[in-house]
C-alpha cells in the first residue's frame, strides 16, 4: 500500500469518527434548540390568550384546538408555566406524532383560568435523517477532495521520494561514480538522500577494496605456486629414487590442486560480485556441443559411454562466459565422479539441461552437494567447488538447479529462465 493511500485512509477514518461525534452533538443541540423555541412559542400563545380574556373576550370563543381554557378554583395559587412531552394525533398526517404541551394559570377579573396549548415538534428520527444525509454528502465530498488532492500531493510532494527510489533501483556498486539523487527542499528527504549517498559511497569503497584484495590475493598466490610447480617439474626430470619421485609427484599434485582451488575461489568471488551480465541471447545448443567436443578425448580415454539428445537452436539470454563455466563444471563433474566403464547421458531441451552419470552413492545428504568444499565422494582430483560454482551461476542468472540420485544414476538438472 502506498504511503499516500495509507494517509488518506487514516484521514478519512479520523474524519468519520469526528463526523459521528459531531453528529451526536449536533443532534442534541438541535433537539434542545427546537424544544426551547417551541416552548417560547407556546408561552406566547398562553400569554396572548390571557390578555384577550382580560380585554373582555369570552373564554368560550378562545377555547379552540390547540388552545384550551378552563376555569378552576380561584383560591388556588397560580400554576407556573411548564412544558412537557406528549403524543397526539397529527391533523394532516393522521398519525400519532410527538407534541410539546404547555400550561399555566392566570387570575383575571376575579376568576382563575387554566390555559393550555400544544403543538407538534420535529421528531428525533427526522433530525437523525437530516444529519445522516448531511454527513453522507460531506463524506462524499471529502472522499472526492482527498482523492484528487492525494494524487496532486503524490505527484508534487512525494516526487523527490519516487525519484530517490528510482535512483536506488538503478544503482550499481560496480559502476564508477556515486549514486545520483534528486535535489529536494523537504528536510526529511534531504536527510534520506544524505544517508543514502554516504551508504552507497561506503558500499562502493568496500566493494572496490574487496575486489582488489581478491584479485591481488589470487595473483600473489598463483605466482609462487607456479614457481613451486616449475621447480618440482625440474626435480622430476632428474635422477631420483623411487621414494623421492613419489614424494615429488605428490607435491606436484598438491600444488596443482591448490592452484585450481585458488582460481575457483577467485571465480566464486567474481560471481558473488555479479561481474558477469547477459547482454544478448546465445546458442546454448552450440555451447553444449562445443563443450562435449572439448571433453570427447577424456571421455574416450576413461572408457565412458556417452549418449546425447540435444535440441537444435536453443537460444537463451545468458552470459557466454558463464555458460561455458556452467557446462564445463557439469561435464567435468560427470566425468570425474563416474565409475569405470560408466555412462553419461546429456539431454537439452528448451529451456532445460539434464546431465546424468553413473557413479557411487554420495557420502552425505543430497541437499549439501552444492556447498563449498563438499564432495559427493572422496575423489582425489576433486577440490569440492565445482557444484558450488554451478549453484552460484544459477543463482545470479535466475536458473534453477537440482540434484537427485537413483542408484547408480546421478542427475543434475538446470532449468533456464526464458
């Protein structure tokens, strides 16, 4: 829900409560004022009747509905003016309606006259109906006014906020230069923009420092490893005893594994930093066929049976470098963790890639296969990062990867986004 919508609803809610309380107050005030004015009107009728009697008009002529004149005991004291509610038949509506009745007595020319009169007054239901109709009209006008004004407010007052959100969505930590935030005269928006500018600048500085550290660490680690590998190769070419040759070979293999691990960790860092972007569609069919061609000799050398079912011209929006890395890691994983004279099955459809290979059962839970340094089996050639790279590539590209095992088949499925 937008902030202007929420504020509008709160405003209308408060207005409705105020109108209900105000309607109750208005009802009581109107009822009190009507009764007061009607009481004054009735008192005027009584006083006028008494004056006419005093001027000689016979009481019989004045005893006409709604005025009544009666002669009572002259010795009684005068009855003061009083008003009370009653119900009487309405002459025109022919139904019982609320009336106010007033009475008072007067000593005139030695006689004591009791004069009373009544008149219809506005009922409570009529007042309530009038107030309700007025309140409904007011609410309708308020709703119309608030809706129109909220649109204008959201366009003018909240425009800097909307522009700030747009700038945040377009912000890229890898892009040179800081975030460009719109200027505003609103104090709160100025504080927000200042905070965002500081935070994004800090994020860019930390990203740059981390990127430089990763690149430098990778470079500085690979350089001595290359030297060690070269020295070991020179030692291997000299005359060595069997035990020395075995130790040199083991050390050389360890250096090779450490070198691959450093390259893979550097690649994972780049993937985490999202340094690869998809700019245009690529032919996944061609990429799969090229990768299979690259591994053809290795597959043949290990005596593995390869079966393929590759759809033609499958084009997807995917970074070509990431596509090569994805396919290379999937196929190398299928080859490395296979059995002797095992099989590999590759199937490509739009938009799904399934690679199956035979192999021993995994050592741990299936859901942990995509974690770093987690191996399905203890292959000495594996560094435990291949499937982690596959998972990272799928996460940043929106593809979905899954792994299942149905003895003896390991199945890795990648469902690309259209």
